[in-house]
């Protein structure tokens, strides 16, 4: 971050990051370790591990867990080709960049469902894998704690019907965590729902703790299949 009395331009770069001035941000204090936060684009953030609104970029919503509201249109036949993260080193760099933002977002918005999924589930799974890469694929106490966080967060927040749009992705990480911990049973199902012409369309494999959990999750997967025909966006 440039220092001194000279006012920097609206947007500038040091060759590695792009910076921008933030005119209005709701600040909150944090007493932990200080790290700079630098992210491209028009996000509301400040450096020094003090963040404001919308720390998780590219995810707009009207309010916490309110989504984008009814005034939106789904365009299923439009595909966006995103080739900005083709190599693992680039993806790792992106991970650590976003991880700082998510830490701030969890502090500022602890009830945000998206934050629960991205930080406690997805990124804790990634962190466990990264640490296992360095320790010979051993389940160390720290790795076990990260995997346990994934499992407990999924069971507490995503076994219910509160956030159906995140359950599928969260289930994939939950299954991985159970597998690494050597827990649960593997389930394989094939589900398809159409007004007519439904058919077996591949299989989905995931892990569960027991039969009761399997029944709940299969029910949620089936409900997700019905949503395109019964949801609020159906014409």
C-alpha cells in the first residue's frame, strides 16, 4: 500500500496485485495477526485484516442468506469459458488470496451460509489435503481437526432443508472427509425427475454415517431434482 502524503489514483498496481481506494467501509476491529488483503476489482475491503461488507467477491445477494431475490433470469444455454486458473500454482495462489477474504467474512458475517460452505467445509478440506501433501499423507491431529470441522459443519448446517442449493457441493466434501477419517458407509444412487421420460442417468456416490443419514440425504437429492419443476422461478 503506498504511503506518504501523495494521494494514489483510483486504481493502481504494483505489478503483482491491483489496488483500489475504498471510500466507505464499515470497519470492525480484529486483534489477530495482521495480513494485507489485496484483490482485483470493485470489492469492499481494506488492508490490515480489517474488512467491511461483501468480503466474498462475485457472490451478490440482497441480504444475509436472502439470495438475489425473484428479479432474476436463468439462462441455461449460456456458457462462460473461464481459463484464468489453468495450473495448480495459479490455483494455489488464488486459494490463499481468497482465504484471507473468507476469514474476514466469517468474522463479519458468521451466519452467512455461503461462508459456512466456503470456509468451514470447502477450504478446511483443501487445507487438510495441503497439509497431507507435506506430511506423507498422514492424518495428523491438525488434519483430523480440519476433517472433523468439515463433518460437524455439514451435519449441523446442511443436513436440514435450510440451504438446499449448497447441499450437493457440501456433500462431496463431507464424503471426502468421512473417507479420510475411515468413518461411515458408501452409498450409490441414480435419480432422475422429468415430466416424462425419466431414466437412469449415471450414478452418484457419497458417504454417510448410517442408514438414517442416508435416508435424509437421498431425500434431499430427490427434492433438488424436483426443484426445477416446482421452485419459485418456474414460469
